[in-house]
């Protein structure tokens, strides 16, 4: 034997930690890959992923995601290859790896810069915090308008005071949203 070549993909260092974190949060993790059964089964076992599929074509991936969505599941897809582009576009939310193909990055809702998988867990946390702040702001704005507008229409509040109240309400909403900004030292 003159030479021996082994071709394969290496598992990312932070993949196991991400799968564990997502599972801890109650999220189901699925692995869809175009690779053969042996490598995919091994990777799934190594990462603790119970639901996996090997030799999946782009059409198979689309059908898999469509079936999950038909059951009422919201699907977050992470991919990096040309064959992932259709399913990235189909998923409810999709993240393309920054080091992936151009077509995958164009198909994703988000592009992960730096290819650190731990950023996926961080992005889920930020999105949940943002949704909570949006709900708070909508409740505040609706409540203020339900109270202030009738008082202004009935003449119990002067126009300048109503304008000041509206400006202060807007500042409160913006200030609440600014809580999402994390300053790094």
C-alpha cells in the first residue's frame, strides 16, 4: 500500500454541547444528512440525537420538514451546503453556517458568523427575550391608547398634555426595547 486516504467530515467541537443545551430546553433535535448510514448513525449516537436520517436528498429533507410542520411543529433548520438551500428556505426559521456555500447563506434567515454552534443557543435566548419585550411594549401601547384616547376625545385631557403623554409613552417603549442591548466591556 502506497497511500491511504480517509475522506469524511469532522464533528464540530461544540456540537455535543449545543445538542445537550437544546435538549435541556425541551427542543427536539433531528439530524438529516446525505451521508451514508454508518457515519450518520455514529454521529447521532455521539451527539445523543435519537431522530436521524441518512442518505437524505434535498427532496427528502423538504418532505421531512413539511411533515414536521404538518404536525404543528415549528422547525429551525441549520445547514451549510448547496443541498440544504431548499430546506433552509422551507423551514420556519433557518440558520446558515457562515463558512457554508453562498446559496445556503442566501437561503437562510440568519447567517452564523464564525461558525460557532454555541451562537445558535445564544440566538434562541435573544429571540425569546426580544419577543417578551415586544409583547410588553404592545401591551403598554394598547393600554395607554385605551385609556388616553377616550380621555382626549372627551376633552378631559388637553391636546398638549395628550401629545406629551404620547411622546413619553414612545420613550417608555424605546427604553424598554433598549434593555435587549447587551454591552460587552
